[in-house]
C-alpha cells in the first residue's frame, strides 16, 4: 500500500467539504480546521510509516549481522559510497521516466563491469 495514495483518498472528503464551503461560506474557520486536520493526519501517517520502516530495517539488519557478522568489514563502505547512494535517492525522487532508464542502464554497466572485470 502506498502511503501517499492512501492519504489522498482520505483527503478527498475534506476537499469536497472545502468546495461546498467555497460555494456557501457559512463558517469562517472551516478552511483553517481542514488544513490543521490534514496536517495532523499527514504527520501521524508519515510518523507511523517511518517508525514501522525503521523497525523493519533494524530487525532485518540485526538478522543479517547475526548470520554474517563480518559483512560490513568485507564490503569496505566509504563516504563516497554513501554520497552516491544519497544522490541516487534524489534522482529517484524526481519521478521522471528518463531518469529511471538512465539510472537502470548505469547500474547495469556497473554490475557488468564488476562481474566481467575490465572491458
């Protein structure tokens, strides 16, 4: 389930209330209450999703490091690797099809280079 899509579905009711209010403004505080309710719902849903994700990652890494205790020392991760991973996250957030294609091709070249050695 996508959190953002679920949140949009829940906000559809508030959108309809806002449209009705715009046609016939009875209460001047309705837009403020709708915005505050929306912010509260977004905060809670995002926080719960973040917390669940952190718990899943914690137990997954705990299991991984229990099974393979020397895993990270064998990988030799440096700050450059973390920088590249953060950059890839930013590119993925663009949600542009061309970026996904370029990223997939680039990752494929890196994997092929790693598997086959030097070209």
